[in-house]
């Protein structure tokens, strides 16, 4: 049983390592703000269109950044759930066997 637990932990670490390299994006309307996150829910970058600096509306810029970041994190979360579900299908049958 401990061997299967170690195997499951190894598999989960492999998934986490792979998700670190996968990049998903979230955009505000018209792509004025683009946020990139990895599959482990870490924001990697935020790109702001130059036109937003000319507007000078701080609240609008903050709302667009928040929207883009939330969309990127939602995409990251979905990716993580898919990866974990696939892994659990491989791992769980091993625990059920004696």
C-alpha cells in the first residue's frame, strides 16, 4: 500500500511540475488587458494596452485588470481540475486492488 501511495504522490508532483509550464490567458473586453497564468494558479504576466494609459480612468483600468486576472485564474483552475481528474482515474484503481 505504501508503494501505491508513493506512486500517487510522484504522479501528483509530475502533474504539478507540468502545470507549472502550461500557460493560460484571460482577457478583458477588447483585449485591453491580458493576464497570463500557469496551470498552478500563478499569474505570470499582465499586459496593458497603451490606450488605457491615455484614458486616465483609474477605476476602469483596475476593473479591466481584475477581470483579466480572474479569467486567467478560472482557466487555470479548469485546467488543473481536468489534469487531476485524469490522474485520479489512473491512481485510484491501484488503491482498490490488493
